[in-house]
């Protein structure tokens, strides 16, 4: 049988459709079964029969026609983007394709709560660079939701707002760097956060996220996926340092962003 299994932690291939929230919110939950329980409790899709299945341990049972459970999935690309670069853009595109996200909303933060002791570039510059970088991709949009909110940019506040505006039939996937997501347990209201969205951790190839996630409980780990992004060798920190040292940043980020940096004399000190 040509089934596409979705069980196990965080290994999602392009084209695979994550349909977890449907089962979590219906009879599977009532049975104490979680769809990513692996072989004993897997779930997936029979493409030729257009049905969703799950195995709660007593054999395979078909539950629903695919078209009845297909949800819209929106990507939320959160970041400081100081500056945005090709690593971020390739990560967003890889997540979009793998999870069939439409659109991917880039959400530059206003005041990152975990960088209270580090100065970040003025929000208007980071916002405009994000707009310049994403303008040619019809699937990408930039949201001002965090920029227009006073105070620290807690992801929970953003997810509450976006959840309310998109409504219950949309799954939200928060995309960020693996390093940021590994600190998830310290984020504000993390329990509620994990009820509002899934997480996609952008990693370098070969990065063993499941090992790194060992400090998270199983419940949390099940909500985190990963996408591998070779271009993540590029980093904002390195770009800022290169500008300060007068080195070239060509081909690390889109040319309009490079020009913006020079025009506004960013990262010189
Ligand atoms: P960060 O801590 O500066 O980033 C950690 C690593 O992940 C860096 O290597 C960074 O590379 C990379 N990275 C960051 N965002 C990425 C993205 N969207 N795609 C791919 N790689 C990414 O992260 P940050 O940008 O400040 O924060 C990430 C998101 O988490 C933001 O939306 C932030 O507000 C949120 N966050 C929320 C809380 C909270 O609510 N308490 C706490 C921490 C973070 P670069 O340096 O090259 O970007």
C-alpha cells in the first residue's frame, strides 16, 4: 500500500501533508492517541484512495476523506532580520514547499525579548529591508503585527493576534532558526503557544535536531519539525561584522538590501 507516513519526530519530506491537528482535535485525542506516536500509532494518507488513516494500535482504520480535512496552512517567519539574508529566504521557501504554506508571513520583531542587552537596528530599517528582500516572491508577505505593537515582541502575543484574525480552520507554522527554537521552554506562555501553532526549525544539513531536542518534553518535541537549509551558513552577525570591516557582502543577501545598507550607512560601528 502506498501510504505516506507522517509518524515520528520532525522529519518531513517535500510534498508530505501534515494533517495532525485534525486527528489531535477529534477521535484520536479521545483515545489518548497521538498521531506522531510512530509505528504503534501512525497516521498518513493513501493517495490513491484519497483517505486519511490512523493506526491506534489495533490496525488501520480510515477516518475521513482528504478533501474534508484539508486545512489552509500559513507560515509565520519570525525574526529580528538584522539584516535579512538569503539564509532566511531559502529557509522560508523550503518550509513553504515542504508544508504547502500559503502565504509565508515575514514578521520582523520590534523589541526581541531575548536581546534586551543587545542593541538592534531601528525597526523601520529592518522592516524595509524585509520588504525589499521578499518583494519578488508572490508567496511571501511582510506583517507589521509586531512592529505596530508597543513593548517587547513576545511570540505568544503575535500568535494570539494571528490566530484570531485567521480563524480556527487555518494551521499556523512558526518558522525560525533551530537555535532560537531550542530555547522554546524559556519563551513566554510556551504551553499556550504550542496549542496555537507548530514550529519549523531551520537547520543546517546534518544537524541532529531530535538529539538537541532531548531537553524538551515529548509533548513539545512532537510540535517541532525541521527543514534543512544549506544557505544557513550565512548569518546576520557575520554580515554586520563584514560591513563594519569593509568586506564585501555581495551574494549573501539580495542586492536591494545590500544597497539599502550602504545608503543608510547601517552596521558601520
Ligand atoms: P536569534 O536568536 O537571533 O537567532 C538564532 C539563530 O537562528 C541565528 O543563527 C539566526 O540567524 C537564526 N534565525 C533566526 N530567525 C530565523 C529564521 N526566521 N529563519 C532561519 N534562521 C533564523 O533569533 P531571532 O531572529 O532574534 O528570533 C527568532 C524569532 O523567535 C523571533 O520572531 C523572536 O521574536 C522569537 N522569539 C520569541 C521569544 C519569546 O516570545 N519569549 C524569545 C526568543 C525568540 P541570523 O542571526 O542570521 O538571523
